[in-house]
C-alpha cells in the first residue's frame, strides 16, 4: 500500500471510530491530502457518491458542485459513470478534446476567478466490500494541456485506485447511504 493510501486508510478509520455520521464536509481534509499527494489543487479533486438506488452519481466534493446536479448512470459520455459501471480506473491526458458534458466545469468554484477547462483527468472507482459506492477523480485544469501540468502516469492511476479503496469504507457509511 502506498504512503498516501495508508494515510487515507488511517484517516478514514479515525473518522468512522468517532461514531458520528459521516457528512460531506468530513471529506475535505481527505481531499486536501489527496490533492497534496497528486500535486493538484483541492478543487481538482472530485469525490462522487453513488446514490442508494444506484441511479445517479452525486458530487460530495468540490463543495460548490453538491447542489448543481447529478450525473445519471445512464449517461453514455460521463467518465465518472463509465468508471462506476465498469469498476475500472481510467486516465485521459487529452480530456479537453474528448466529448463530455462540461456543465460542471462551467460552475465557478472560487469567487473572482476564471474557470479553466479540465485538460487531464484520472478516475477510479471507490469500492467497499466488492461494490462500487462512488468515484474519485483527479484533474488538471488549464488554458492548454501544457499549462495544466504534467501528464498523469500509469503509476498515478495505480495510486488513485488505492485511494479509491481507502475511501470505500467512508463512503459506505456515508450519511443516507445504506449499510
């Protein structure tokens, strides 16, 4: 297990030991650790929860996307849906050129800032007890692929898969999600 995944596993265990309901804001420190581990901004970390009826993915993070909408599991273009449906991590270092719903990219995550498109993205299932309970995504945004930073590597994708496994118990116990 990688250092980041081990850190997250301990943090999730501590969170669950508190016996308090796990709420979306409790994920913020985890997202900060993930962002630091992948050298991205916190708003480039997305955590999505698969609803109890397994019909939609709901954003938990970034915070500003929680009330914007959901992604139906019937989507044919959403990377997050494909990740959840196929239980397979994926990396795309040319994401801006791929057909995808960009509605969430248009939401301003910070005041007085210009939104930049996602240029590069990784997506991995969040799994608990062999079942997908959500998706974790790391993106790199910028005006161009070069401005967004380095490409994600197979090693990065392997690390993100381990992060998804570490987050699994937390999302399984998420408030409102069935046990």
